[in-house]
């Protein structure tokens, strides 16, 4: 799974053609620890169809501010650089799969 930060976010996510799923997290966040392994599984399950990445909000504070992220974990789905879906809080894997499949068509 790709790690992005304030310096790489535009090139890796906003300029990416297709779907990009970004997990905004922090190491001290307990619910983030539940979502992290789900993101790893999704990265494997959707390999070649969805770019799955994570952004540590403590190390990259500018990008979360641009998307008005107030709580973590927040997972945002981008399609061709545009935000198309957002999930705040921990959810089961099936919830994220449903969103991805909806946008994959």
C-alpha cells in the first residue's frame, strides 16, 4: 500500500487516472488501527483497479485541511482526482467494497 504525504498527494492521487482510495489516519488513533488492515486487504483485492494509499495526518497536516477532515479515520475515494465518496469512522470491509464496486461500475 502506498504512503502519501503533503508533497506527494497531488502527483499520486489528484493526477491519477482512475480510482484512488486514501485512508487519513494517525498512529495514536484506535479506530485507525482497525481500518488499517482492511485497507491492506482492499489494496490486494483491488490491485490494478484501485490505487489504495494512506496519509498520516500528523506528518502531513496540510492535505487533511484541504478536505475539511475533522475526525479520523476518514477514507476518501477520488476518481480522476475528484473526491467522489467519503467515509468517516471505522467500518467493516464489506462497506468499503460496496463503495468501490459502485464506482468501478
